C-alpha cells in the first residue's frame, strides 16, 4: 500500500505522544534553526540507512515547511513499506505557531 494520510498538528501531536516517529525533510540550515522536538532530519543521503533501521509498522509523520513537500515524501515512504505514514498539514510553520514550546534547535 503506497498511501498516506494528511493530518493536522493536533492529530500529529497525539500520535507523537503515543510514540510515533517524526522525520523532517527540510534543508539542514532550517532544521538546525528549529525543528519539532525528537524529529529526525531525513534527506536523500540518510534515507537508505533510515529505511533499513526504522520500524515500518510504527506510525511515521513527515514534516516539511508548509505541508506540501511532505506529501510526495510520505507517499514515497509508504511505497517503501511503511504501513502508517502521515503528512503534517501546515508543516513546521503551523506546528511552530501552535506548539512553540515543542521546538528544538541544533
């Protein structure tokens, strides 16, 4: 199944509280300036290692800037066998507006 679901920050927050994984596909500088706590930065170079070690049965949330780029990335991860993939609507920008205390920087 190569499908994903779009979810709101509220739904994503609930999934994260239940142990979902979170990947951030933004550029390294943006990620370093601020990212959702516990997010793993994922790019083409780190993708193979992530796919090889990740739990494909656990929920996986994909985050980008505004929720657009995360959709094809989520579809791609679903096509690789991840069973429960979600794209964060509104991306990091909406998350930061709603959950400013849940932001980390590198």
